[in-house]
């Protein structure tokens, strides 16, 4: 890997092998596309045409001048590769330094915005440990996994309009719930507010209706990865979810990181799946390492309460995308699919409070305090790191959210 | 009601009391907003500024020049009302005839397009008869309704990107299924392709995150109504849907009418709900007639096979919208929510083939043929009529779809 001339970037989690994209603004300036390097944000549009006319190449300058990544995502994989090559060139070649440096802004001086317009949002349920834990907690007398689970990546559509950028406060939602002791359903603020630590996959290049995406073609369609917190009101969810699935227990908020890590930056993170038994149907078969070695950290009020390893996920992102499109459903730029809660086999690797407190029955330590569900004022930070291709580790965008009290009714 | 000067319109299902909106084009011309009157389509933009500058009013001309209703919907209820008043004025006042007539195009000369961009698509399950029938068919030994059903309008998110305009062919989807006789899941074209005859409600004016829409405020947010066919691959759905709800069994296609009937045209269609027991929680309470007296017809290969009455629906659209937003979920222009299958109490009033064939066990007559599930080449037409405020009946947009064979794998 060539060394970047950007001071402080080499060896950092935002070294030249990472280059995540986001959308930023500064007071009085329009929102536009930026690329993170070290503790700086490169303002993309002005540097896209350094060295002259882009000629026959993709028009990166006009895509990066927009207040979202949408136009850049829609350019497709060849343009994403051209852009990445160009960024590496200008951030490593000393001859570009004078021209580029004025467009590097301290990350502390900018405000990060929602990175792209979410088209359809799908959430999967790809962790064997998470699905098994939920089964054990809710159906202790039965087989924890439902019969379909090992045959297909179970998923459902969520609300695209309430996918929010990291940092947006999450107001405790109202809803109906009916506990075992309630004769009738009760209405009020959720008393079982929870998180789900997930990874989100961002579709850049869409498909036509009827087209299927094979497991080999993930990188032709998925541009990159975001951190994702699928906030969940478990009491609302438990009462509403039969037979059509989660609805209001999830639709109040889903937070994503404001930085999108390109799939190209995860080249060193691919790893073998932990194993699938039975072998999946042919349309779900994968060749080679289809899992991702990404370490997740769940921090609650400044204390790490869990370290879920993404490498333990049963279903691969390529399988999720192949399944999503196998019925001919089309993809659009901005489609987002979540992995589902990441939970590893150890108690300290569980990606939801439901599991960390084993069904709210066993409070867990948060520094000197303890918790089952989230309380008002709690702040959750999800962090993600992966091996970079330069030998160090890259840090994907973090997902921050503070719980605000329910609004007066 | 004033009489329109448009020939053939008076007394027709597209009289001056209706005025549905759509998006049309003609060869070589851009797509734009049109309004139906009789057998003609009024080209909206050129007539919006008749009589001069719109001044302080909404800029209808520029909204109607667009290739979708999105901009018009986003203008909000006062603009929708101004627009309707203006259309009535120019289509009834003889002094406008000479200026307007050149902008009336035969409906047979235009191609209707997707009327708006679907933001989030939610589908409810609001028919007591449909939910009970499904329960009786799938769980014959149990109480047909699940415990939550009478307490909240059960619903879930569907795929916005595959909501298609009427007339789009529906390709039989592939998917996984596992029947009672199958030892392992099987992959192939669905063998249980079905319809769901529904009504769809189109949100025009959105809300902020955290805002709730009370049942009294439906018409401030819902612009209008479309016909909706929620195509369903029942075998795929049956295998996949636990525990997170329908996914690929539905996401391949949802068809809507290309004409959107404004809620304002349904003033004479409001009717009392059939009755709710127990009384819903206060946030779901409605005052006065909250149901809609809309007659639905399901036509299969030219034969009417069912006549579901929308007036029998248990949950009102105002209740669905209040429920959808009670957790603070925001609305966006273009949000679409479906009622769920409309089924009345009589066998000839069932809105799905699953129910008409009572779980595929009792083939029903289609002219001289019979059917359980749909066969390749079958054409389904959903038709909807309602009392108009002029004393006659208006015909909402129809939903047409022909089943094409599965694509080769």
C-alpha cells in the first residue's frame, strides 16, 4: 500500500486503505460528499477534476456536489472503482498535495448528514446465536430455531422513512402492549426499549424487475457497509407481531452510521462462513469466503457491554441479496439491508439487551450501574472495526443514539 | 352539483364529482399530470394558469408539468382543495370551454404511467372476514382470530420498489416452498399464485418524526385512494413467514390503479363502521362514519368471481393511519397503505383465491372453467365503484394484471 501524505492518517483507522464516504456541511455551506482520511474530510467535488477534464470517465464532480451519495451510488461499480483509484492517487502522490490540501477539512469542523436516501429497507435475521437466543427466551419448551431458519435467510421489510443518521436522538415510543399479567392491552411509553447491533449493506446499482442477483455478484450491486442500530420496543413488538411480523415495535427509528465504508475497503475482511448445515439450496450457494471478519462493540453510557463478532453470522450478505431478489424483486439505488442482530456464542457477545439480560430477568452491569432495558438518557454507541488491506484495522462509521423521554401524550 | 360542459361526462362514472388524477404521456411527449373527465384526460398544466397569474395560490402549473403527482401531493390539502375548485370551475363554466377544450385528450390516445413515487408501503389486514377465513383455513382447530386482532389494525411493511402501475404483467415468481408432503424445501415457480383485492390510501402531506396523526386528521394527510392488488405467492409465504412476516411471497409485485381518486370525491361514500368490539383504545377511537361504502369486483378472465364490499371492513383508514404514526413514525409524500384483502361475510364476497377456493380444496367456477390458484395467462381486473356526491356512482381506477409464465432459471 502506498503511503498517504496526509498527516496523521497513516496507521490510523482512516488510513488510505479505508476512504469511507459521507455527506457533510458547514455553517452557510451546502451539504456535499466527503471522504474521510485520518481526522480530515476531503471535500470531493473540487478535487474530482484536478488534472483537467474527466473526459470519458464518470462525472464524479457533479455526483459529489450533491447533498447525498445517491448520484454517486447510481453510477455503478466501474465508477466506484475509478473514484477510489483517483482518491488513492491524489492522497498518496506528493505532486497533488498542494492542490488537494486546501480541500481537507478537520472532521471536527463539519456536521455529518444522512448519507443517502433509503429506498427500501429490509432487515434480516442472520445470526444463528441471536435467533436461537430469542427462541430460547420466548419459547423455552420448544426447539429454539423455527423450521425455515436454516433453509433461507429470514427477513422482512422495515420503514425506510425512519432510517436516521447517527446522532439523532431516539424518543421513547408509545404503543400498545399486553403483558402476561394484563387483562387488556395497555397504551403508553414502551417499557422495553432495546437495541440491535447490526451491519447494514447499501445497494448502489439497482436491477430491473425480474432480474436476479447471484451470490457471486454482490459487489456489482452493494456499494458499501454502514453500522446499524435497529432500535426495538420489545413490549410493542411482542404484542403486535403475529402473524405479519414486527411493525410499530421497530418503525419509530433505525440509526445508521453517517460514514459508508466501501466494500472495496473490506477486501481483507472476507472470511469463511462458520458453516451451514444443511447445505443451502443452489441459488444460495457461495464459493469461497463469504463472511466478514468485523468486530462489533456495544457501548452503553461509556461502558462496553458486548463485543459481538460478525464472523459468527450464519448467513452471508451475498446470500441475503440473492434471496431478496430470487423472486424477481428489483433493487434500487439506496436499498439498505440489515444483517439482523449480531450475537456470538458467548454471553459477552450478545447484540441486544433482550439477550444480555436474558429476557429482562438478569440485569447486567454497566459500569457501577445495571440495566435490563434502556432507560431515558442512556446513550448507545456501536463501533465496528475490520482488518484493512494495509495490515492495520479500519474503523467503520459508529452509530450513536441517546434515548429521550417519551413525549407527553 | 353544477353540470359539466364536457360531452359524455355527465352521468358517467367520471362526472364532475369525481376528477381523479393520473400521469400520462403520448408518443414523443413528456409524461405529465392529467385529470379524467368522462372519456377524456385534461392536460393539467396548460389550464392551471388560465385567467392569468396564479398569484399567491399554489403553483399548480409547475406541479402538474412533472412526470408524477409527487410535487402536487406535497403541496398539501389547501392546494388540493384549490385545485379541485379550479377544475370544477373551468369544467363547468361555459366561458372556459374554448380555452380548455384543446387540452382534453381522448383517454384512448394516452398511456397511463405510475402516478406517484411510493415512499413507504404498508399493508394492513383490516377485514374481519378475511382474517377469520385465513385463520379457519390454516388453523382449523383454533380460534380463527389471533388475540391482538381486535385491539389494533395489524399491518406490516411491504416493498415500495415493486409497486407497479396497473397493466404491468406479473411474472410468476420463483421461491422456496415446503408443503406438508415435502421432506425438504423445494425451489421453483410458485404453484399457489393468488391475488388480494384491496384499497390503497395515498399519503400526500407528510409529518415530522415524532408527530402523531389523530383519527380526525386523515384528510389532512391522505390525498386519495387507489385500487390495489397485493399479488401473493401463498406457498412461498407459508414457508417463509414465521416469525418476521411475509417477505418474498409478496415482494415480487403489488399493482395499483393508475388513477388516484381524491378523498374529496368520496364525500358521499363515508359510512359507519360495521361495529368494533371491544371498543378500541382512545387513540384509535373514531367519531361518526369512518368506513367507506365502496363496491369491489374481482374479475378473472372476463368473469366476475367475487364482489367484496369495502363497507364490511372492521378497521377504518383513519384508524390505520393513527396506528401507523402512534409511535412517532413520520409520514412522507408518497407513503401508501393498503387495507388488506377486502372480504365480506358471503362466499361470493371473498377477495382472495385462497378464500374463494377455501384453501385450494374447492375449485370455483370461472365461466366454464374452474380455478383454485392462478394459472399462466390468467388476467385479473379489480374494479371499484362508490357513490358520488352528484347522486350517481363514480368508478375508481381499475387494477389490471396478467400472469406471465415463470422465467427460465
